[in-house]
C-alpha cells in the first residue's frame, strides 16, 4: 500500500508532463477570420507566429472562404517575391485547410488570391526541433495558440486541443495503479 501511495503521485506528474509535450491543432492567427490582408504591419500573421511556439507534429488550421482565397505552401524565395506560380502545395478547401508541421525549420505560406500576398497576406512559421523544446518547462509568457473548437463548442476557448495522449496517459496511470492493488 505504501508503494501505491508513492507511485500514484509520481505517475500523475508523468501524466501531466506528457500533456505539455503533445502535438496540437493550432488555428492560424488565433481566430477564424485571420487569413486575410492585414490592416497594418502590426496586425500581420507573422507577428502572431513570432509569439507562438510550434513543434513537430503540430497541425496548422486555416479558416477562410475557399471560393475567393487559398493557401499556398511555398519556398522561401517564392514567399519573399510572392510568386504563386510554383507552390510546393496548394490548399483550396476553405474552412478546413490543415497542414501538419512534419519537420523542424521554417515553413512558408502565402495567399493564392491575386494581389493578396504583396499586401501582407502571408505567414512564416518556424518549427522548433525536439532538442530545443523544454519538455519540463513550456515557455512562460508566450501566448497560448488558440485551438480549433469542436462544432458544438464556441470559439471562446483558448486552451490547446490535445490529440489522443490524455486518454493513453490516463489509461496507463490506471493500469499501473490497479496492478499494485
């Protein structure tokens, strides 16, 4: 029984540390209407991205009208010149564009709508490598990226949406706890 009293708090700490390391679904710009020409340079998506920590496995989600706009993943050169003719990938699905950040380093995105990129509708995201992420101490003071709400939820929630790990960690914790009873 004494072993169980020691083991449960330790496993609870392990469970909590896993929750901070999981990949997340991140709503680009933190709101549903963020993929647009910015009102000014301080309103650009790059200002938001510079304050947000991205990890390998995170998924960026764009919400926009697919009839009038698109998201192009491009090279650094095409990002800087707003060249829409040779995208790495093109997304036109509007309210459900999802891009997994599958490696560390920079990712470049521009609007596919005529004239939008030169007016500032573009995004550069830098994904941290695993060795640069402090698993025990997530960045303090960094804004929390908004998550994409489930259809029944409101956008008011600014918490991270974790994928799968909560259930797995809880199931593991319970299995170990019951093994010692």
